[in-house]
């Protein structure tokens, strides 16, 4: 029994915000500086009050429509997010309520930019166990809420959005292999070291990152985990039809593809117009490539992410 992907969907808030738009808002940056270092030209930023559950709902509805599955038929909903609407209830439960589903298990996964890969791995195991038949997996973020807009080294990198997939139990090939790892000793190189205590924000409520350390670590583990899932599935990395890495930085994406020996033409890249949308980046890129016809049925797709924790995960599936 396989977990087969039968629908994709996505949602981006408002209109794209270019690097020059950020400069016009008073950010100490310019288009050349951002593009040269990251490859990012624009991103989408949610209006005040727009939440992860709102973006995730739209992405979910579009994925369900493609899959021709009613929300009432879902028996599991998993949302990967680092920017939940509330401390609780979970964003998954909020989306469940908005979809009108009653009774399905629903919970959030917190693995930052690896969240969608983690969630796919969890969904795969639920379906393979025989306990669940139809699963909705969502990556949804409003990272603009946790950015320090005076820190040009981080605020220009991120954007908001959501992506979703519907999985169903099937005898046809679907998810072939998954892998998930973490190293908590590296938590200091990418984090938001704040919390709510006694009704007040304590610590630092903004995203902080050691860029060089993240770059070095990301390139290594993204290559390693891609090779790991390919080995489990019994194929070589060159046999992958499409690679969809976490969309954080074009230099990381290109370095990962080079280390794996995967042609640039086989790597899905959306970072230029999405920026880094954390757990939403992979499903956003996946939906774009499915809907524009690049990804076809029967092709092998490898998705992977790396993020704060430090976490990294991957999934190889036949679409």
C-alpha cells in the first residue's frame, strides 16, 4: 500500500513585493544586493490580520478540488507551520473547522523549513499502517510576523504563503521513501528565541540567523538526505525526474543540485518570486510545477527541506 499524491494547491497573499518596493518602504537594501546574494527578486507579504489558517484553507480547498475529494472524506489533517494562528488550538484544527470536517485527526508539525517534508513522512506512515485512507498535508506561513524589519540580512529573505497536497491510500506507486533528522545542538544558528510568559513577550521575538553557518550546513545535509531516500528506494539521484529543494537561497539550491549530479533543468526553482516561505516553500513550488505541466504522472519527484532546530527531511515519490 502506498500514499499516493492526488492533488496539489497553493495560496499567495496579495501582490508581489519587489526588492525595490522594500527599499521604498525604508529598508536598507537594493535589488542588486538581494539578487546577488540570494536570487530573490520578490515575495508575497500578508496584510495585517491575515493568518496561516486563512492561507492554508485556500491552498487546501484547491488541492481538494484537484483531487476530487470532499473535505468530509479526510481522516487526517497535518499542518506544518512555525507561525500558527494561536498557541492553541492548532492551525490544523482551525482549518479543519473552516473546511467543515468533523472527526478527522488534526495536528500541527513544527520543524520550520523542513516541516512539509516531515509532515509528508508522517502522513506516509499513517497511510501505510492501514489506519488512514485520505490525508491533507499543508505547509502554511506568515513569516512576515516574526521578521525584524531593521535587519536587512534576514527581512529581505522571507515571504508568506501556503501549499497543500492530498494523499490517498493506493496500490499504485506513490511515496517511495522518506527520511527525517534533527540536531538540536545547532539550535542557535537559526531561531526565534522568544516566548509569551505572564502575558508579556520574553526574550527576542524575531527571527535570528547565522547565514554562513546555515549555508554550510544546509548544502551538506540536503545532499546527504537526498542520497539517503534514493538509496532506500533503490534508485540513483540521476534517476530523479524533478528535485524540489527548500526555496531559501539560489546558491544553496544550485550547490545542492551540483553535489547530487542533477541537471539544473530538473530542479524546480521558485525562490526568485516567492522568497523563503519556510514550510510552505516546497508545496508552493510543487503546485506551480504540477499546474504548469512540468511534473507529469509517473515521474519521480524528490522534495527536501532544512530548517531551524536544526531539522532536515526528504520524501521521494512517484507522482
